[in-house]
C-alpha cells in the first residue's frame, strides 16, 4: 500500500512485534506472528511456507488482501485495515476422520472470542470486554460462516497442505455500510460493537483458538470429550431451520437441519429420511 497506515485514525495499523510479544510463549501453540501490509492471500502464502516446513503455530496477518478466497472459490475483499485477515498453520495429530472438526472448531473459537470481547453489562457498567452480559449475537451457519442475524460477519477457509492444515479467517471489523461488497454482509462497527480495536480482538481469537485446539488434539480429536461438538451446536443457527443444500452435480437436499453428527456432518431430515452432508452450500429457507 502506498498510503500511510495512519491516514485513517479510526483504522490504526497492527504491530507484529507487539502481537508476537503478547502471544508467543514457551509451551504455547503460537511460534510466529507476522503482520504484512499487503498480500494476495494469506492462505496461499502460508500454504507455500507449510510445504517448506513452517512449524505449527505460524500466523500470518495482512492489512490488505487482494486475492482472498472463501469457500467454493468466492472472493473475499475489504478496504485496508477494516478487518482481521489472517491464516494459521496447524498440524493436528488426530485420526483423519476427525480432521473436519478443525474447521468447525475454528468457528467456535472465533465466535466465542468475538462474543466475549463485544460484551456490555446489563447493569449499566458499560463495556466489560471479557465476560459481560450482552454481546454482539454472533452465531454459526454450518459449516463455519459467522452471522449476526442473517448477515455475514466472517468466513473461514481450511485447506489441507501435506501433513498440516492452513486455517484462514476473514472478519469484518470496521467496515462501513457503504463499503460492504454485498448487502448480506455486516461488520462489528455496523452492529454497534463497543470494541472495534483489531489488536485485542486478534489476541483474543488466537488465544481462544489455542485453548480449543490444544484440548481437542490432546483428546485425539474427539469432538465429544473436548466439548467442541456441544459448543458448536449451541452456537449453530442452522440447526432447527428449514434448509436447502446445494451439492455438486446440481443435486439439492431440502429439509430440516436436525443435527451435526460426530463427524461434523450436517444431518438434514427430509421426505426420504436423514441425509448426512459433509460439504455443501447451505441456504437458510425463510
């Protein structure tokens, strides 16, 4: 970017040294936290590094992403410093059938951290930042979109790279209404969040992810004993809704989203019985 990072005081830059100092600890998950001004895709950059042996716990954050991708190849774009765009390298030693939970776990971590960090007190004590009573009501749409109401706040993209995973997150923080790429998107600022400072939000998200991830991997990827499945279902707004799921080959499954099973699949109950879906584009039917 050619412009100064301080030209918009409402969108101050992130400082990699300070983030690394706060997050990298002996015995912790995080090994490196790097911030760059601009890149095409943090997932693509870290995928290349992962192939070269980048260790688990490598994090890349960008202030501007010019070729970001979401699920199904959708483009993810936002003005510089208006959101949190970052990717992480993890190498979970869990059974292969459990790897799908990494994506859902990320959704739980991001949603939980955002809810906690946007909390107000009902008692009139103002912004608490950690454990208040009223939060921006962030929910999960299966498998891992973050919604406020019916509007998308964040997206997550997980890609397998050799023996590891690259986990990408794009969260709209300070995006203004007139800057939205589509009317179905939103941001923390638009939702009236009391905190839109990206640095504490990123620290909270990475710490929340580390807590869930280390518990999940320590328990061999078991979504039940680690609590991931319960936490996910509690946040998932898809459950109980009438849905239409678009599958490859112009196949559609229509019915009621009844459950998220032990493999992380969405169980849809329709006229022909239950269908367990591992990947697909879900539409909430009004």
